[in-house]
């Protein structure tokens, strides 16, 4: 989460002074070297480029999901791509506006800071994307490990409720934080630095690291480990019942979805680690700021996730891959429609998974 810019490179550090029994935090604006401004400018330009590529790539994947009718079969995966698309779009808009170096005045400047320059909308969608990734993982876990239970108990309204909850969680988390820790000082927007006390800042830093990285990582490891065990068991059942084209196709469809989500989750875990570690240290160590080169490098790696995700879906998720291949003129004749095979194979996959659990 970053602060806004000014014509002169500024950094914000927090100092705590006692007033009676109450600790109050004042924002101190410190001018730094002009060379840092260069790092900041090039970083913002790089984010704009990532935003453009991520927006276009995620839009293409959304089209492929709709064209292959996977948006109805995999609602949470479709929602994941929609959130990644909006994250890329908001990054593009926000950092393009930051390059303009607006001088903020009045009520309009305040709201422009709170909603745009503080990256409020961007981080609302990013955290919603993280929550949705958890729901995708849990859904895959239930369908692979507890197939019979999920077939009987898992309803569409639960899936759509998870979609709504993912969106709501992002806004509920970020918006109050923005309005309580951000502000405009001398025409410049400063986001997430004006804490009431060092204790509250440190507590939030630890909470954010544990809830948005450690716990998510534990869920990924547990669920996908159990999923891989279930898939191996299912493959053994298929082998025991003799080879079949439809069985092989069913196994391929199941593996395609799982492999795609494992790669997406794994890439998230790797790319987000530097950012989470830096943000944790920033909230514990008052000497660090949101305008250091270390922060720029960490955030760049983190947001690269939204740009790279579409390529994972394009290469690993078979229904999406087939639609994209049809867009290539010289590949059209080589891509055979297998809609009927998919439907039959999915039914067989269900029956085989049920036998595996029996």
C-alpha cells in the first residue's frame, strides 16, 4: 500500500509524543534526495506497463472462460479472473494518475486521495482476490477429497455467497483502514502512515502478515496436499477397472483444473512473500517508509502476479487453451471440439471418484 506523490520526493515517518497519558502520532515530512524520485518515477511507469498487460491478458482469459462456458461450471475461478482483471485495471488507473503529481486541495482533493491516490480501490480488489483464492482452494478440496458430501451438500447459493463474501471482505478491511491512517498534507496524499500509536501500527502489521500470508499458505499446503492424494487414489481406481478413453479424459480434466490452481496459488505464495515481509518490517521498524527502493522492488514482484496469472490459465487450463488456440488462424483446423467428451468424461470422473471413496 503506497502513498501519493509530490513534485519533490517526500517520505513519511511517524513519531510518537506523549500528551498526558495519551500517545499521539504526528506525520513528519522529510525531503530526500532527488535520485530517489527517479526510482519512484521509473517504478510507477513499470506499474502502468504491468497494469496494461495485466488488464488485456485477464480480459482475454475472461473472454475464453465465457466462450468455453466455464464461467458457469467454475464460478469461483471466473470470479478470480474478474478480480485479477479489476486489480490490473485499478493499478493502471491509479499509477497513471500518480504520474500527474496533482496538488490536492479542498474536499475534492481529500476524496481523490482517499479513493484513488491512497490505492484504496486497488487494495480492496486485491484483498478480495486473495479471499477468493482461498474459496477456490476450499472448493477444489471439497470436490476432490469429499466428493460425495460436496455432491449432496454443496449448492450453487453457497458458491455465489462465497463470491459475494470475497468482494465484501476486501472493502470491509481496506476502506476503514484508509480513512483512519491516510490524509492530505500540504497538497500531497499520504496513505496508511498516520497511525494513532506505534502499538496499533505494529499490531496491524503482525495481524496482516499472519492473516493474509501465513494462514493462506497453510490452507494452500493442506488442501492441495490432500487433493493430490485423492487424485492418485482416483487414478488407481481407474487403473483397476481397466483403461478407457473417457476415463483418461476425465482424469485429464480434473488434473487440468487442479494443476492450474496449484500453479496460481504457488505463484501467489512466492510473489507475495517479499511484500508481506517488507510490510511487516515497515510496521515494526519506524525507520522504513513506503517510498524506499526496497518497497518498490517488493511491490513490483507482488503485482507481477496479476500480469502472469493469465499465462498460467492460457497454458494449463485446457478449456481456456482451446478457445485461445481457435483465435490463432493457423491453429483453427487443428483444434477439435470435444464438448461432448467433456460432459461424458465429467460424469465418469464423478462416478469413479465416488467408487474411490467407497
